[in-house]
C-alpha cells in the first residue's frame, strides 16, 4: 500500500491509499485527477436532489416517504425516470404505429402515484420496466394487445399474456420486453416472476362447469377461433386446459 496526495479537478487535494501494481496505481491517480473530490461531489448531488425536489413540488407530484437520505436520492431518480419516459414518446409511436392509444400517460401516472422512496431506489437500474409493470394492463390495452378479450366466441374466460416491447435501456442484463397477464373476466396477474404459473392457478381455481365450457370453446384437436380468426399458431388457452 502507498499513500498519495492527489489534486482533484475541483482544486481540492485528497490523501488516498492505493494498492496494486505501479501502473494500475498511476491509472487510478489519473482518473481521480479528472474528477471532483468526494466533498464536492456530495455537495453537487445534494443541490441536484434539492432542485429536483423543488421542481417536483412545483409540478404537483406527490411527496415521497422514507428517511431523509432516501427521499433526497429518490427525488433525483424520479425526475430522471420521468424525463427518460417522456423522451420515449416517439419510440412507442414508431414501434406500435397501429396502436389505438398511447401508453405514456398510463405509465407516468402509475409511476408518480408511488410515494415510497424505497421503490424508486430498489428499481433504479430499470425504472422504465418497473413503470410499465405498474400499468401493465392499461399499457397493453392502449397498444391494442388486448382486443381479443372482447370476443364472445372465445368462451367465458380468455386469458392473454401479451408481450410488451420496451424502449428503455436499463441494465444490460435486463429483458427488453415484459409480459402482463389478464383474463376477460377481469382477473389481472400479480406482478410475479412467472406469470404462466399465476395464470394457471387462476384457471385451476374455476368451477368444473366453467372449465368444461372453456374446453368446448377451445377444442384441443380442432381448428377454432383462436387458431383461425385470430391467426394464431396455437390456442392461447391450450397451456391452461389440463384434464
């Protein structure tokens, strides 16, 4: 370990302890010289958080709840997330040109309704995806992905799990799409990791007579509305119709 005094970009000097090969220490020192000191960075972040909090209050956004430190951080995360969301407006229009509506109002409303600072912090790596999941059903409907739910010839329960493509960059290991689950009876899948399991449990919980009616509307070995009128390769209810 070696001690160094490094002059940061802001002009302040800091004493640091570095370990490792000499070349690596030189690279670390060079990188540190190109940035402000920790005290200045914290001061800048504090001002940024305060500015975002003031802007949020002026815009009428709900006050966040949590510790003072959590709220301050979440104010900036929220402001950045909403800014990125609004910047994606054209992407949605280009990706879904035939959509009957626009999903942004639903996503923004759902996100701004979250008052817990910890939610914004916990989802900070992909707030765009988290926002879509909050308003999943409304987003899917605005994009025209739930139109089959209105068909009466598909039985008393039609369970759809549409895929919603996403414009958000987020973390590199995050999926670029999300699924929602909704049934024509009004059931909405909980935000669980495996929506297929949640959907299966919903159908399994129905009365035997209702399940028999679903089977009549979705014969497994015959062409029917799912495969013909909707132009699907396989029946949407097939995974949930176990004997």
